[in-house]
C-alpha cells in the first residue's frame, strides 16, 4: 500500500530533479559574432549580457523546487494511490517536465521587444501548473485515499493556499502584455509566498 | 531477493523518468527568420505554429507514463529476477529511452508532406514496444519467477491485454501512409485504452 | 553501514541510468539538405541512412546495461565503503558518464573514411573502462571491506572475468585501424560475453 | 522524521547525478571544417585538439563528486529538516546544477586569448559554491536539527574545513586574470584536498 505511493513519489521526484537540472541547458556558451577570435573582455561582456538567462533560470529553479516541496507535503497526507491520483499527478508532471522550454523562450526574449509574448507564455504555463496543483490537491484529499490521521487544520490551510494559485498566476499572465517585468516580479513573489506558507514541510 | 527486483525497478524507473523528461528537448525556441528583431506578435505566432511539437510531446508523455504504470503493475507480480527477465527488460528500456527521437521526427514533419513517413516511424517504434512488453510479460509470468500468490484472474487479464499491443500498434503503422492523423489518433486512443484497462494499478 | 553502500549504489545507478538515456541525444532529426521541402520517401531514406547511429546506440546501450549489472553484482559482495572504493568507483562513473561522446563520434564517422579513428576512440574508452572495472574489483575484494560471507568460488570467477576486460578491449582497439567493423564486432561480442558470464546476477 | 531527510537526500542525489552526467554534453563531435570529407588522421587530430574540454570535464566531474560525498557526510549528522535547511540546500543545488555551463565556457576558451575570463567565471562559480556549503554547514549544525549523537570532534573538523572553501576558491579566482592555468591548478588541488580531508566518509 504505502509502497505504491513510494514508487509514485520516487518517479515524481525523478521528473522534478531532471527538469530542474535540465534548466542549465538553456544557458548557451557565447560565440564570437564574427569568425575572429574573442578577447577576455569580450567574453566577460557576453557572459554579463546573458543576464536574462540567469534571471529566467533562477526563477524557474526555485519555482520548481517549491513545487517539489509542496508535492512532498501533499503526498505525506495520502494513504494510497488510485487511477485518478495517478493521472492528475501525470498531468502535473507533464507541465513540470516542460518548464525548461518557456524558461528558454523567456531567456532569449526578455531583453527584446518580444518580451511581452515571452512572459505571457511563461506565466501561462504557471497558470496551468496552478490548476494542476489544485486538481491534484482535490484528488489527494478525497475520502477514499486521504490519510485519516491527517490534521484537518493542515488540510484546510493547504486547500485555501492551492485555491490561490490559479488566480494569482493569471494576474501575472494578465500583467505580461503591459509590463513583462511586473509579470516576472509577480512570479518571483509567488514562489517566495509558497515558500513562506509552506511553514511545516 | 526482493532487493534485486527493487534495484532493477529503481533503474527502470530512472530510465522512464529521464526519457519522459528529455522529451522537452524536442521543443525549440523559435528564432527570427532573418537577422532582424522579432516582435511580440511574431513570437506568439511562431510559438503557436509549433502545435505539432506540442501534440507529439503530449502523446509521447502519456504513452511513456502509461508504460511506466504497466511496468510497475507487472513487476509487482514478480518474485525475483533472472537473466531472461533482465534482458527482456533491457530491450524494453532501450526502446523507451529512444522515444524522444521519433517524437522529435514527428514534431518536425507532422505539418509537412513527409508526415506519412514520420508517423510510420513513430508508430513503428510503438509496434516494437508492444512486442517488448509482450515478451517481458511472458518472461515475468514464468513459473520460476512469478509470485505464487499473484491472483490468476489478474494474470489472465494482463496476458490478454498485452497480446493486443502489437496488432493494435501495427494497425496504427498501417494507417500512417494513408492518413498520418488517423495513425496518431490510434496511438492516442491506445494510451487512453491502456490507462483505462489498468484499473487496478 | 549498509546504508552507506546503499547511497553510493543509488548514486551510481543514477549515473548509469542517465548516461544510458542520454545516448538518444546522439540521434539527430534529418533535415532537408536544401531549403526546400522534404518528401515522405526522402525522410524515410534519410532515417534509414542513419544506420550507423542506430548500431552505435544499440552497442553502447547494451554495454552500459551489462556494466550496470556487473556493478550490481560487485557491490552485493561488499560490506561497506571507504575512500579507495569511493574513488575507484568515481573513476568508473566518469568513464560511464562519458560513453555518449565516443558513441556520437562513432555514429557520425562509421560510414566515412574516418571510421578507423572513430572506432579506435570508441574501443579506447572501453579499454579504460575495462581497467576501471578491474581496479574497482580489486578495491571491492580487499579484506577490510569485502563481505565475509561472499562465496569464494564466485569471487574467484569474477576476478578471472574482470582480468579479461582490458586485454580483450585492447584487441578491439588494435583491430580498429585495419577493420573498423571488426573492432565493433569484438565490442559487441564482448557485451554478449559479459552478459552470458554474468550467470548469477 | 528521518524519512524527510531521506527524500531530501534522494532529491539532492538526483540533482548531483544529473549535473555530473550532463557534463558530457559539453563534448562536441568535431566536424569537417569545410564541406569536404574528413580523414581518419584529421578526426584523430581534431579529437586530440579538444584537450581543454577533457580537462574541464575531468576537473568538474571530480569536484561535483567530492561535493556529493561532502553533502552525504553533512546530512548524516542531521536529524531532521526545516525550512532553513531546505533553502540553503536549494541554493547549493542551484549552483551544482549550473556547473556544466561554466565548464562548457572553460572548455571552449581555455586554449584562446579569452582564457582569463573563462577561468574567472569558472572559479567564480566555485567561490559561490564554497559559500553555499558554508551556509549549509551552518544550517545543518544548528542546535534544533543537528544529530545529538554526532561526534563533536567531527563537527569541529568539518566546520574548520568548510570555512576554508570560500577564501581558497577566491584565491583561484584572483589568480585567473594573471594565469588561467594556475587558477585551474588551484581548483584541481582543491578537490584533491577535499577528497583527502574527507577521510571518514
């Protein structure tokens, strides 16, 4: 029984760990623009000019890390798995595994005129992830599989927090066309918020 | 004894989790066609135009996920490992690890005149995977390693289901030259079918 | 105590599983040689023309798989870890993690005049891996960490087998300049040999 | 309780194992400089000319391996997790997951005039990692979560060692503008030093 949850958690952990580590592939070694040699100061300049990549990576890294912590918190309250849990979890993992893509789009276009579309795309994925977490929470807290000994106070708090995810990320997505940076700031504020509200982990 | 199966399962889970997460590498950040800047609406258009990539990724993701669930179901009925199980399992893992490649081919050519060949290639891999699962099932249910307490009803049902894999995927492969979309629809229908028939997981 | 070996084995398994799955990245989606569209039959032809990649992948996949099995066999005979075991194991993992690179070189050049150098490079890595396995075996079977209950017969057999690795792979490397295909055939024969001699796994 | 640390350790191990294996992606198959065919001796020459890549990979591989060992040593002295440990550990994992990037930069520019900037960047990351390890050590050895039975002698030794990390890597970073090779040599000497001082692992 608990062994089932065990293997599901281990598989999910694997996907989280791989997705979070694949983010590094978004960073590209700068090349000399012309065939010519590149000097030390040019290389330093090129590395600094990639700041949007670093911001995108750090934001995505901590967001995925927080999601992993929350996934952990949620599964500690679950007694066993069933098909519904398996597929809502699968839907969440699909979205998590895909995070490196909008991150790379954001990194490439954050400092260009296309930033609004890139941020929209990025925030859009997190709206979906917010929905997936909400669905997973609903699947996890069903009478038939929830741990009977789970403190009701804790379940109530998680329920409330997870309901906040989709509207807050929608806010970020709505801000993107007007101010890409505001959208990013909301995304960052949100992972800090999830981190703090974890409290008990 | 069970520790052996444990490490084999953990290794297999690793390959499944990595293969499923590597699918994201198939998604490519769209670049400006000319040296010029790309506008927000152009970027949005380019991202939408990549719909074949998204379809390919989602189909492959859920197919691999279902395969992982079935792998799990199968190994719960096995008491210990031997060389035959190890190598049929190795053959399956080879095919699973390779899934990102036909997925990328499908993504690149689904919306082009080369779609029939791409779908053929894609469905062809799943024919092989169907065969590998059938062989793994046969290896797993041998007298010498099957769990004596496994419910015979369940083994009978799995036997029947796994026999269906190769012919059904062959049907998809046969449809590909005439209608790539029909081939893809069959592949999608099949993972939904495997998902439903899992029932007990 | 056994927990230490446990975490070392889990880490090693991770590296084996990732290296074996990264082999797929060596397969490249064929592109139209000119800007023009690619037809279904051209795509099919291009996919078939990549046969050296498929051979390279399958050979490397099964070789790494066999190495994982042997790693497993070896660690079952070890009671605890120490610095020497940790570093010989680290040296082996370095070489395992690097396998996708010579595999990609082999895939790209097997059907070209540069095949001798590519096969030399490929076989050369396996000479080093043979040496690493031999060193790991020596480290594992030291009085201070070997499992006292390990059957001496089994240790003797493993000792003999592992001594064969370096000379046999050196033979493959020596054959490469004259016949790349012979070198590859020896490499393939060797993983079949390791597979059979595993016997007890 | 210990299960929590267990899942955190497993997740961290995953990130270490993936980051260490992704280093191989930095190695690039050499291509013919012109459209023409490449001969066996040209391929051999090109593979040898990539020595900076091999040096960069080996240095990074063993550094990450040593970090993994130290992470292991540290967590054996911890009784449970809390938010602080989770986030200092997250900060360390972020930096570990990023190691393949400066490694690739180093590989590409070590044999060029831009080597000072590349080595600076590489050593700079390890300064940060040294800081992260120091912070993690402080978080781990707090009264509230440290294992009460941890030998004080051992904690004292670790405390002293980890305090050395940031200044010693800063020394490497300071040397980089004058002698890239000296910077690299210090980095190499440091992982040998960490390896030796591990002693008990």
